[in-house]
C-alpha cells in the first residue's frame, strides 16, 4: 500500500503572516522534490471558493457562517484533501478545522460542542499531522492588515474579536500540544520558516 501523505495546516489571526509561511514552506518542499498540493479554507474547490466569496463579503448570522464553512470543508476533504493524502501527497493547507473553533467558536460565540459535532461529521477522520500556529498580538496584526490591502468582512472585525480568536487558538494548542507548533509571528519570516522546516525534518526525504 502507498504511504499516506502528510497533512500540514497553518493557522493564525488575519495579519499574522501564516500565508507567507505557507508559500515559503511550499517552496522549500518543492526544492526537496516532494509531491504536494497547496490549498486553503474556505476554498480549495469551486464550491469552497464560492463559499469564500459569500462569507468574506456578506453579513450573516454566526450559525449560517458556521454551516457554510463546514459545507465547504466537507467538499474540500472529499474532493481534495483525502484523495491527495491517499495518493501519498503532502497537503499544505492555509487554515483548517481549528479556524472554526477560533473564529466561529471563540470569536462569534457558536457553542464548541456544535463545532465538534459538525467536525466529526464533515472531516471524515482527517486531522492535520502538524498545525503551525503563527501567533501575533492582534494590535500588530491589525497594523499589518491596514498596510496590506482593502479589508474583507473578517479583517474589519474589532480588536476584541481578534483577542477572542487568538485565545481560541491558544486553547486549541494547549489541548493538543503534540499536534501544534506555536511560533512567534513577530520574528523575521525566514527565521520562522527554518523553525517550521526543523519540525518537519523527520518527515522530509
């Protein structure tokens, strides 16, 4: 049987710098000749990208947002993530299920037990082998967002919202320390990339 690929997710508040690390790690894996895909949530499939446009641009109730995110994740797992892992490919994902706990759970106040039920239903047993959590103070993340581009619906949220999101990520990392790599988003990006690659070293050819 073909060995299952590795599943690596990247998390953090908007503006933490996680997407920069996604691209840097992908470039490093490509240089090593690894077979991998890069994907994102919400997104990754035509349906997921349509959901992304909705949730980033249109106001909606927290539970509506939660259900849309999980519908997109279900399609993502079935059509992209599970087949790639089964084929022996690595999956590098910009956000996954932990984002729902942080944003919809801690940020929006959706009950965590509901998120757990939805996750058990739509993830089909898929869980990242490693989750890289790029941690940065929400005030600093806000300054970065303001320099970058026009803000979407999430990026316009208050500092209090992002403090709750950060706390949610911290709670997830504390509950599963074996799965999380917590790195300081205030450090220079190349240094962060090396720290991530060091954690991945045992899995690399």
